[in-house]
């Protein structure tokens, strides 16, 4: 495995088809400094390109998923330095990933940490997770999607409340409002996230990618053009070997053998 300083990567799962990325700056509660993000972007890209990997998990440790952007690193940033250096540009690498990414959140997911979780496709949380956009406490606002993705997850009233107060919400509330899809005991979170990734990994990687693209389109467009987009991808699945294999296997009462074709 490649050597990183701010993250750890590992291939896990019984079929060794799950790419696990652990944020690894425990002393700073996994604050998302630039070197961490550069490494994270590279790790995601590499797993995305690796044909043995079906899905990716991003996790932290029991105390923190990530407590936000690195406040110490950005303290002396200026408007012009942000603009010239493209502050936070590395984040695009993660949204460009074609494979499903699961955020497995224990502990704090604050500011950029919450935004990183929301960039992922599915959020699973441990019982003690805490989410929030506390940027307002330090005189700024969310800058990596918080004001745009959070309302799409939880609606306007709750998003406003979270962004304007800076208050934290716990895992149970986060699940109730639809930010998180399931909550588990702290020590079960990773195992359950791996199970989820493995379940996704039983399907055709090609069709999984098409399905992810189609769902993501729901956030980019009107209902009418989203439905058109869905239809063309759905029709497109009929040009694949894996669609034929899936339906044949059903009719023949056997398990499908997908070839990613
Ligand atoms: N940046 C840098 N260092 C941090 C951060 C952070 N975001 N969060 C915690 N740390 C450091 C602390 O400074 C401390 O280091 P040291 O021991 O050297 O003083 C260490 O981590 C442990 O933290 P605490 O002692 O504070 O731990 P507590 O358990 O007392 O408190 C909290 C935990 C409540 C999470 C507290 O650390 C906290 O409030 N952290 C800041 C949370 C925050 O405001 N996050 C938002 C940051 S702003 C942001 O994300 C802007 C988004 C812009 C886009 C995203 C870009 C990546």
C-alpha cells in the first residue's frame, strides 16, 4: 500500500474488494489540512481506478471523523490567497469518483468534516457521532458545500438552524432528519460499513456506477430533465452484458456472474 502521512489506506472485506481510507491526524481531531486532502484525493482516485475495488469507505477514529478545516492552517489566509491558490480545490477529486463512497462517522463531523461526509454517497454513523457546521462561531461560513448540500439532505429550516447556530446534532437526530442513513453502536460501525460496501460489491460495478450517476443527477436538475436522464441511463443498461446476465440468471433461478461489461 502507498505510504501516506495523514491517512492510512487498506483493502478490506472477505473478497478484498473494499478500499478503506482512515483519516489519521488524531492529535488534531483529523482537522483537514491541505496535505491530508491531497493524500485523500489521491487515495480516492487510486481506489476508483483499481478494478478490484467495488466501493470505498472513508472513516476517522472514535473521537473524530474530522473536526473541520484546519483552523491553524487557514488562520492567516486572505481573500486573495484563497482565490489565487484555489483553497479547497482538492475536494473536487472526491466528488468526481465514480464508485460509491461510504462515510463511516464516529465522533465529531464538524465544519469541513460534516461537508466531507456529505460529499460521500451514504453516511453511516456511530451512536456517539456529532454533526455540525460551527463555522459561524469562528466568523466564517461553510465553504465546502455545507450551505448547499445540507438543505438538500435535511430541508431549509433545519439547515438554517444548524448553519446559523453552530449547534451540534447527535447521531439519532441526524438519522431522523435524513442526514445519516443508519446508526450503529460505536464498535460495530466499521464492520457494518464494510458489510454495506460488500453488498454493493455483489452487483455489477458498471451498473452500480450508472445508478450512482443517475441518483446524483437528482441534485443537479429539474424533475423533468432528471427523469429523462434516468430513462436514457436505464435504456443504456440494456446495451450491457451485465443487464442480460442479471435477467437471464433470474429466469434461470441462479446467481448472476457479472463481468463489468
Ligand atoms: N483545526 C485545527 N485544529 C483543531 C481543529 C480544527 N478544526 N479542531 C480541533 N483541533 C485541535 C485543537 O486545536 C487541539 O489541538 P491542541 O491540543 O494542539 O490545542 C486538538 O485538536 C484537540 O482539540 P480540543 O482540545 O479542542 O478537543 P475537545 O475535545 O476539547 O473539543 C471540539 C473538541 C469541540 C471538536 C473542538 O476541538 C472544536 O470546537 N474544534 C473546532 C470545530 C470547528 O469549528 N470546526 C469548523 C472549522 S471551520 C471549517 O471547517 C470551515 C469549512 C471550510 C471548508 C472546509 C475546508 C476543509
